[in-house]
C-alpha cells in the first residue's frame, strides 16, 4: 500500500504546491484536476514538466479532459490509474475508452450502481464519503458498500472526518468529511476500512504537502504500515507539529 500526498486545485494553490514539492524533495504526488479548465490545465502541465515531479500515480479527471491529456500524463508522469465521477453525475465529454481499464469510478453523492461502473475498471473508493454516508445516509451506505464489495477497488481517496456536521450549499447536503484536516484524530476512522484500502491511497487534502507527509506517517502508523516513506520525514518532526492529535 502506498499512501501518497496530492496536489489539489480547488484552492488554486497548485503552483505553490509545486514549489513546496521542490523544497521537500518530493517527486511523487497525485493530482486532482477538478478545479482547472482546459487552458489552465495546459498551463499547469508546462509547469509540471519544468518541476521536479517525476510521477503522478493517480489523476482525478475532469469531465472535459481530452484523450491527449491522459496520453501526456501516462507518458510523461507514469500515471497508473485515473478516477472520475459516475456518468450520471459528470459524464465524460470525450471518448477515453482507450483507458477504460485504468479509470475507476468514485463513490460520491448519488448512489453508486453496477451500471455506473460497467464501462470502467472498477471503484475509486472515497473512504471519507463512505464514512459520511454511514453516519448520515445509512441506506446509501449499505447500497454503496454492496457495490464496492463486488467490484475491484483500484485506488482510493482519503480525507478527514470531523466531529461537527457541516452543510454544502452547492450540493445541498449535510456532511462530516473534510478536505482540510487540523487534527490527526480526523483520520482515525480509516482503521474501520483497512480491508478495503487498495495499493494506491491518495490523500485528497488541501493541507500543505508538509502537513500531508505528516498525515501520511500517521496513517501508516495507525494501519501498522512498515513502508519506506517517499522522502525522509525526520526533518518534519524536528519542528513543532502544525497538526495536533
């Protein structure tokens, strides 16, 4: 199992994350393209090529991504898997069937069905979404879990679960899942899903890469992982932690 930090784009700090990766000597991250339109993605790809990033194991697709982008990411950065939302939520606008055996469908707000996954490789398990459903939408949780158990889990997203119920005004739903964590304990729920975690575990977090590396170390600890880290973490813990327990 590889727990991998990520560059997300929802906060528009992706360029700063590339600079931070260079400072940390980090060469492998996952990439969430969800916040970038086509021209912005093209600009970011140029920055990626000039950066010290060598590998993007997982890329979260946008529905408007074209085939050349997946070719580019695979050839230049060795992308192993992609994920997308279900076709009923955000249908892909271009024919990406060349990669259908490497694209996994994420469990999001709508109930995940076998039909959603039929033309793809399997499930991208968003663990926080599943835990959120367990707490708030038992029927959705049970239906999603049944589908997840019966399909290949090729990759997963990991975020936090807070204690305070929040409200997403855009999707008009209540939730506990967090893309910015402030306490390690917001990751403790992962121990209940250990059996479902695949080889590629992507941290879907808006935290700095430095904080994500600390979260990675914590996750590996609670899951009894004994893996060599992507980079040495020693220097991170010489300073006062930015995250608490």
